[in-house]
């Protein structure tokens, strides 16, 4: 069951990463899937993987926040 969970969240990470340029919400989904991947790492006992994925999720959340801010400040730039 844990392996299926890990495979699912890593697959979601890949899909959302590939779609990031389409919408800031894909960046947000990528950040969430990174947290899922981090939880898999901790549950599987591979804490270095969990730590790295946690940091990666923080980077992605910051990127999403910056993207959202730029869209709000300049809505026409996304067209």
C-alpha cells in the first residue's frame, strides 16, 4: 500500500511539473504533491528523501506565491 501511495504522489509531481507553465495552480498542485512525496519518504523510513521533498515543496509554494502576486499586479501579462 505504501509503495502505491509513493508511486502515485511521484507521478502527480511529474504531471504537475510538466503543466506548471499553463497556470500558477499547477505550481500549487506540484507543491502539494511534493508534500505528499515527503510524507511517503518519512513513512518509508527514508528521512533524507522526506527532508529534501519538504524543502522542494517550500520552494514550490514560494514560486506559486510569486506567480500569483505577479498575476494580480499585472493580469494582462498572462494572456
